[in-house]
């Protein structure tokens, strides 16, 4: 998935700014590797889930829900970075601007740091 590569790029940029980020590539959400996610949450107390799909009805909401249900006591901050609730543009330049990329990930993390 593109989001994994964008997240790894964002983690590298954030590292240069003194923020350590652990990137987990879920590969599947069924089954969901909840133990790995909870382990990371326990270490960092923060989670951002990056998804190329829309904010409403996407799989990121399920991941956030499961982490909240099973790791609520460890959560300091948790949120999703996704696309707007609308159709994906057909034009490649518009699509690139529409999808969350490394720059947006960095910006949102820095805004919450």
C-alpha cells in the first residue's frame, strides 16, 4: 500500500525533528494483529492510522475502535488520517493531492506534538 511508504518517509522526516515514529504495516485487518498494535500503543501512548480510503466507513475506524476498546488506559492521543468523504478525482495530479501523503502525515503529527 502507498500509505506504508508515505508513513515510512514521514517517520524519517519526523526523526530528523526529534520525533520517533514506529510504522506498522498491518497487511490485513482480518485477522487484525491487535497484539502488535497494543504493544506499540503501550510504548508510545499515541496512534495515528493512515488510510487512503475515506474517513467515513474506512478500515481505519475499525482499527481505532479496537485499540480504544482494548487499550483505552494507554491512549494519550489517537486519530486517523484519511481522504475526504467524496469521490477520488480521476486526474492523476488531483488524485495525488487528494490522497494523504508523507507531507500531510508529517504536518498532522507535528500539529499534535
